[in-house]
C-alpha cells in the first residue's frame, strides 16, 4: 500500500508540474511545435523585448497597446518587457488572436488571416511564435470567466501561454505535439 501511495503522489506531482490540464478553469491545448523551432532563437527574441502582434481583444476590451502592456514574459527569458510590433507580419514575434470566430491555426495567425469576434464569458486566445509568415509553435488557451488586461489573471495566464510557446528544450517532433493533448 505504501508503494501505491508513493506512486500516486509522484503522479500527482508530475501532473501538477506539466503544462497540461485545467486548473481554475484554465485549459491550454492544441500545442504544436514545428521543425524550425529552436529554444535559443525564442530566448533571444523574448530577451530582447518580444515583439507582439495582436488581433481582436479579450473580454472587457483593451487596445493592442493595453494588451501588450499587461503581458509579462516569463522571467527565464530575461526582464525586457514585450513591445507592440511595428512591423506586423514580419520578423520573429509572438502573435495573439483574442475571441476568434472559429478555429485558427498557427499558419493563419502568422499570415494575419484572422477574423476577430467577441466573447463576454471567457478568454479565448490563439497564440503563435512566428518568423515572418512561418509558424514555429502555436497553442490555444481558454479561461472561464471574463478575463481581460485589467485582471491580474490575464497577466498570469498569458505568461503561461508564452512559456508553452517557448519550451526550454527542442521538442524535435516534426508536426507533432511534444505533450499530450489537454482535453
């Protein structure tokens, strides 16, 4: 019985440390890492003040500048704050689409082919790490409740999404997820 308890405790700890699952109404899923992703390029981009491109707005609104001002890049990437990109569709950048009508995948995000909608009851974000129109990583975040830039949860969940978009190691799985789907 002691071995079973130890095994269950270890499993619970592993699940708690994983980037998968729903905690407090938060779900990150459909994460994909493409063959061109390298952790060092992501780190360099983020450390220099990650350029961010924004489509749509979260519940409660917010301009692209207000959204970017509320985003914090996880500390492991450095302390430079993100910046609203001045060159949409160009260079290395993070792209976030809020309240999108229908599913959007990384290639559409990087190409700017996004139709924004509006949700009042939840935060829905499609995120991608792009180089020009090429998607390197992409994922989707859903949070129950109207979470916008003025809510402290927004900063926390966006940092978690960025952490998922820039894993520490190269997943090296061509067109496959490096983590199980979180559904």
